[in-house]
């Protein structure tokens, strides 16, 4: 291994230490508890070294979010690329993508949603705000394409595909937030059964019951 390659790996390893430290603090104490000093201490990096890699705690968290968003984009794209062979399972497979995205890293998932809050995102520097918007735009566009295909092929009820996409995604997000809140308040978690129930309810309301007679159902 050459010197340049070794330095690159060392840099990436230290960046990963900083990201892991920041997400650990976020998970335990919340966003406002995170400071560059705490990140440096937890990651066992000097403050000087930390600032070589990141300008702020926001930049660290958004680095984690970008990586997680890349994973989400990849599994959505895989679903879209295989859409013709998955027609009858399209809604189920889309829901499965959402679950995989959440379950891969629940902490980063919630951090991304936190950054979508109006007050939080409005306080970000313009370059970081653009990154968040860009990440969201990519995955939303893919969701629209998947649901749009389902509507066009009359697999789903005949709706504005963008509105239908938001309805599906909002249902998923709502379940995540309710179940996480219940777990914090009462140590109860019914995430799995609620997710299973939700996809059954969505299937009955979103899948087109009139496929055999031309898919005439239209939502108004």
C-alpha cells in the first residue's frame, strides 16, 4: 500500500470515528447535546484533528445521512429497474424498501427526518441545506417513478401518483414515530405488527380492485 492510499484510509477511518461518535451522542442525548468537543472526546480525536475533517457537527451528521440516503436510493432504484417482474408485488416491495431503509440504521433515519423540520433546516448553512434537499429529491423522484408506474399499469387505483406516493410514505413515517414514542414512554413496541397491519390496509385501499374490468377505479 502506498503512502497516499494509507493516508486516505486513515482519514476515512477517523471520519468514521467522528460520525459514529456524533450519532451515538445524538441517539443518547439528542441533537442539541452534540458539540464538537464531545465528538472529539468520544471519538478520541483531538479537536484540531476533528476540524481537519469537518467544519461543524451539522456537517458530520449530514455525512452520515448522505451515506444512509445513498443506500435508500440504491434499493429504490433496484425496485424500479425490476418493476415489470414485480407487478403484483409492487406495493409490498416498496413497503419493504421503506422497512429496510429504517431497519438498516434507525438512528440515522430519525436524524434525517429531524433535519427536515423547518426550524432545523432553515438554520443550516446554504451548502448543507442544498445537500439535504438534493438527497431528498433523489429518493422522492424514485418513489414517484415507482408509484407512477403502478398507476399507469393500473396496478394501483387511478390517482395523482405524487399524492399517492406521499400517502404511502407518510403512513410509514407515522408508524415509525408513534412506535418509537411508545417505546420511549412505556417500553412497548408494536412496530412489526403495526407495519404488517398497515401494508394489509394499504393493499386493500391502493391496489386496484378493478383490474379485471379495465381498472376503472378513480380516486377523487
